[in-house]
């Protein structure tokens, strides 16, 4: 829960360690996935309601200090309207990104029922994946997870870079037409 809210907790490493404990018979697989999924949903819900309650007035007051304007927030909300469900569900797998998705959904005034369905499905997928990695790798879980986490960061960085490049190219094409 705390890692999802934004507290610097190594979520994936903790989940893989839980998988390791499952492989040793110290925890039950089903209950470990359920506890992790519910903890993740709780963290996402806290972030969602923070975004919902604070909303645009908070961004208007504090956003300029971190280069977040209301106009940028409006563009993010429009993008979120198109891809938000996928973003909430799959955003768990992008370190750093999962923390923003719930806040953005709250600021965008999503229906909590819809949000929680997407968040729970993403949480269960994410938790299941990393616990399963810990179970699969057993005693070697930490070695492989550190390598995987390294490549996951580079993969996320590459995706963000591609999105920024795409946005920049669209902007330049639009500027040329004017």
C-alpha cells in the first residue's frame, strides 16, 4: 500500500520476496496474491481520493512550482479519457508511473467504481506476476529480480522517450502548418 502511495518502498522486490516465501511453504500463494492485490488497491484508492479531493485548485496553487500548469493538466485529462483504463491497469508495471495514474484519475473525476475495477485488475496482475517470479526463481529470486528491475526501468524510460519524441514531432508538424 505505501509503495503505491509514493513512499519509496521497493514494491517489486518485496513481492518477489513474498514469492520466495511461498516457494518455501511459509506463505500460501492465493492469500499472498490477495493480500498484495488488496494492499495495492488500498494504495491506489488513497491516491485516487487525494487527487479527487485536491483536484485542480491544488494544481492551480502548487503546480507552477513543479512546472505543472492547468493547461498541461487539461491535456493529460484528455489523454486520460482516451487511454485511462489501460493506463490504470497496465501502469503498475512502469515504476514511478503507477503513482501518478490514480491521482490523475481522481483529478479527472473518474467514477470510483470504474476506477477500482481497473485498479484491482491491474493490481492482481502485477502482484501475481512478481510473486510468481519469486516462486519460479526460488532461492535465486533476488539476483534475477534486480536484473529484471534494471531492464524494466530502461524499458519504461524508452517508452517515455518514444512518447515524448512522438509528441514533439506532432508539435513541430503542427507548428509548420501555421
